[in-house]
C-alpha cells in the first residue's frame, strides 16, 4: 500500500502545475472525435497537458525541455499510434512531430485506454523536430502551409495537436489542439490525469523489475 501511495504521489507531483517561473509555459488539450478531420463518431475522450521550460534562456533552444501527460479512455480498440502533430490549425492536419510510442516516453495500454508520460529535451526530439525547430509545413489539401518555427512558437500559436489513432480510425480517433493556459485546470481534469499517470508509474516500476 505504501509503495502504491508513493507512486501516486510521484504522479501527482508530475501532473500538478509547475512552479510560478516565468519561463515555464503550460498547454492543455481536450481530446474527442469531433476534433478529428473529418469528425469521428466515438464516445472516447482524452486529456493532455504539456509543460514547456525554456530554462530562462529564451534566446537559446539548446537547454529547453518539455513534459507531457496524456490519458485516453474508451477508444474503439487498442491505440495504434499517439503523437503530437504540427504545424496545423484546428481545421488542418500536419505531420507527426513528437512520437510518444518510444523512449523517453512511457505508455501503458490497458484495453481501450492509454496513459502516456515523459520528459525530454526539445533538441533531442527526432525526426519531426530538429534542434528545437519544426520545418516548413508545406501547402497541401489539408494544410494551408506554415513557415518553419520553433516548437514553442507552434505551441503558443495553437498550431500543435495531440492525436490518438486506432485500427478502426487510422487517421485518428480523438484529437485536441494544445492551448496555452494561465488558470489552473479544474480538479476533475487532474483526477483523470492522475489515474492515468498512476498506471504509468506502476508499469514503469514493473518494467524495471523484470529488466525490460
């Protein structure tokens, strides 16, 4: 029981808003089928939060980091892909820029539910983000085109979205645009996020024990 409480406490510390440092930015997304293009009829839903830290060195991207916590519930089946896409408005689609399917991100799939968590340096993310920059997003049938920009600029311009894909909906079943927030999210938002992150902490400890 004590170990379980420790894991939940760690998850809570990760999910709570980070300190009131001017260089830390928070972005939230509400994921659902209506946000997909075209929209998807599903009862699935999800939540995502991202904290971006520029370490107080706004002129340099080399030390920037970001942390993510994502939870998806009631999908039509096990998720087949989960990413951040950019650059795109809510009415556009864009390439994958951050892949949650491999390290340093941890994901736990439990039937039709998923929890994701992790922290990474922005310059370490590949291949979608190079040295902290998103390359030019070309004009296409589903994107009006966007110039090259930093990942933070994409986030602050509301040009990045979280997408969870399934076999039934390979283009995405639930999606949500990451929006910068100032106010603390509602308590129920964190309750759902903590449930997912508690599972992430549990599976991470299990993997360490079995040497996976």
